[in-house]
């Protein structure tokens, strides 16, 4: 999601993710004549070991418990939960399927509504 908005302390990461969105759009235009689609997924918090470790580190830096950090983070997610890895996999499968043949240059938010909060 940090490709969709900025977060203090994460300037380099936000920059890289914004770059992925621009790259997706430019490459989609370059490959469209070959009928090759290019799309990206912008996930919010995904329930992975990496996300949990990041949350734990951020909780320590903020001087709060992991549970307090998780509760704060989920207040910014309208669905109130982390995305499951299987949900990301299902979206990847869709984008790779013929059903998505008419979609290109898009970045899809899979974030429990986080971009609306």
C-alpha cells in the first residue's frame, strides 16, 4: 500500500513502490501491441512471517506491545483484518488467466479497504 500513499520514515520504500506502479503502466503500454498484459497488486498487511516481524519491530520502536500495534494497524483497515496469503494467490491466478485478458496497466489494491481509511 505504500505505493499509494506516503508514510513518514519509509521514504525509500514508498519511492520504490511508487516506481513499481509507474513501471507497470509504462510496460503495459510497451507490450500492449504484442497483446501481453502487465498488472500489479498492491497488498496491504498480509499475514506472513515478514509482516509479523515488521509489526513486532515497529511495536518495539513505538514502545508498545505487538498486540497494541496490531490493533492500531487494523483500525486503519475497514475490514479489520490482515489479508491472507491465499487471497493474494487467488488474485495472481486471476490476473494470469484468460479471464483478465482485457486488463492491463492496472494496480489492484488488495488491502481490506486500507486505501479508503
